[in-house]
C-alpha cells in the first residue's frame, strides 16, 4: 500500500457503493495495485477495504495533519492499540510514518 497524491486514474468503489469513482488528481489516497483503498486521506473508504466478520488482518490508520503534534498522534496510536487488544485480541504491530521516515515494514 502506498500513500500518495492520486493521479486521478485509480479506480475507487465507495463503501457499500455500486459505481466506481476516481479521485481528483492531487488528492491524498491510499492505493495498491488494484486502485484506491481510501480517498481524501481516509475520509472516504473503499468497499474493497472494509472489515467483515471474516477479517483476520487489518490496517488501521491514525493521521496527524496540519497542527496536530507528534505527541498527540502517538497518544492516539497508544489508545487505539489498547482498544484493539482489549476488544479484538491478537497481535498488534504499529509504526509511525512521517516525512523523515516515509515507509514501514510490518512484521
């Protein structure tokens, strides 16, 4: 998965949608080889990336844009990790990606 500025040709099926859309060029999108998984950062989720009762692995994101501090992002990540462990169990791996660290490898 890549977080980048969309070219505008990435197919995107909205959550529970029936018709494919395309992000605007320059819009922040999470994409993979098949198209956009989310648009407008993660404000618009794709149907292909939704969680279901059969979901065993999930990628959850916490975003800090504009004036949100790194400490606030880290606190939100810690809270999310705690809630996932409490309500879902299993292993939780997290990484912080920023301008100086643009990618992460998950275990």
